[in-house]
């Protein structure tokens, strides 16, 4: 099957469901807070909830470069399977947690295990899709992420009808069983040069791993990509983790309704955004080498007025419009990131590069998640949402002025 023309799309389909579970497992706790509060008194404090959400992000962030380095050196199939099995088992165990400290430790372990998925999966997908459909393939995979976020928004509804424990148990069990499917059907793909890279001695592997990181960090273009990736993560993670709370307080509605309203509007509009952005990016880059960059910039530009609508409106229509606009724009931006990296990084360094991008992006998310917890407690959540548009504007300016790709897909040094 690996040599069939359709198999690259089979890989996208197989990994799509992993991405879906990856985001369901991490996000559903954001809307199950009220269901869990009777069992965890610490969750009555928004600051404590922010700390619980942030520990996942901090661990995920600092493990991402490590996961990228490892993914560039080992069989990526088994790395993906291991990641899926562990974060699903952790989700299952969260249903048995009795104390806040246990939740905290399990969220930290989830951060480690989930960090190994995205750099590995994205590197595998762009290796399978090297032609005119690279951004589209990435975009289809990312629809799993956004549908996972949308399903996560139903966490409150499911937990209210059953229990928060059952919600964790069901999704954790599904993921552990799906890892068996990947064992059977997922196949690795590397070119001949990269196959040789994964067969050295331990000392050689160690040296080569840090050589790839040194190569990336020695490029000004890569530093620009890092900033461009990190800046939108402030509002991106703010909406993922705090928009349900913002909508609930702004519209004075229950979380079991605010959660689905926020995640469905954001996630489904992002899903459309990655598909539209992927199609535009794949076609524009063949007419102009900066086509992928321009596509991402257009997406980011759409998020700025959307943030203002989310932050400063007190009625449902402008908030929904803002959520749809932000989700669509962020999706258009998000789908171009890995393909842009492919214009500046060699195949054997791409998982490492995406891991470093995750480090700065998720670190930004961890910071803003904790900061907005304090902001929510002080009643300034809406105002601080609006201010996040400034960092997005800075990313747009830097991206347009500093990035000048010389090829569609970098395969050799030039």
C-alpha cells in the first residue's frame, strides 16, 4: 500500500484522527471546569485554573524541540503511535483523579506525550506531499485539530449528562485502541539520505541532532519565522482556553452553552480557513515565491478586527461574528506555517524546526493563559483580549519585510 499513488492521502487520513484526539483530550477540560469544581475546590479560582491549563503548555513547549530533534533521527511511525497511546492513557487516568495535584501531574505528563505528535506528523505529511498539494494536505490534517477543539467544547454538555469522569474514560479508551490501527496501516517515509541519518551510533546521532538545531538558529529567516509563529499564539491560545469564560461572563449564560458556542464557531471557521488557505497557498506560491507568506499575512490581518469584536462587544451577534472571523483568519495563517518552513529548512531539519516553533508558540500560550487567569479574576479579561491585536500587527510587519524565500521547497543548500 505504501507505494500506491493514493497512500499519501491515506497517511493524512490516519493522522487526521490522531490530531482530532490530540485536541479533544487537551481542550475538553476547558469547558468541564464547572462540572469538576465540586470535586476540586481549587478550580473555584480562575488563577488556579489558568495554572492547570498552563502547566500543559509549558511542558509541551519545552518538550517540542526535543521531540523535533528525535523525530528527525528515528522512525516517526513509532513515535506517533507512542505519543497517541500515552496521551490517551493519561486522559483515561484523569477520570480517576481525586486531587488537584493529581490533575496537575497528569496534565504535565500529557504535555510531554502530546509534544511528540505535531512536529513528527507534520514532517511526515510534507515528506509524503512534495508536489502542488502540500498546503492542502497540511490543511486537511489540521481540520482534525479544529474539529477536536469543537468536540472539546461539548465537554461540559457530556459531563453534565453523564459525568466528567466518564468523559475522560471514553476518549482515553478510544485513543488507546486507535494506536493499534496505526501499528497496522501507518508506514514511514524518508529519502535515501535521511534513511542514512537514522542509522548512526549514539554519539553520531547526538552530534547530528544539535548540528541541525545550530543550522536553523544560524538563519535570520528562521528567527523571523519563530517570531511570526509565536506572536499570533498569544491571541490563539487566549481564545482556545479563555473564550468560553469570556462569552459566559459577557453574555451571562451557562458554561454548557458558552463552551460549545465558542469552540464550534472558532473551530469550524478555522476548519474552513485551513482548507481555503491551503488551496490559495498552493496556487499562489507557484506564481510568486512569497505566495505562502502573503496567504498567512492575509489570515492574520483578519484576526485583528475580530479580536476587537470579541473583547469589546456585549451581545451575541458581534461576538459570534468575531469568533468566526478570528477562527477563519487563524486557520488561513496556520496552514501555511509548515510549508513556509519547507522553503527555508532542509527535510532532515523540519521536525526540529517545527519543534522550535512550537516551543516559542506554546510558551507564548502558556504565558498568556496564566496572565488571563489573573485578568479574569480582576475583571479585565475583555480589555486584555483586545490588546493582543498589537502583537499580531507586529508579526505581520516583520513577515512582510524580512522573509524572502528563494525556492518553493528547499532540498539542497543554495
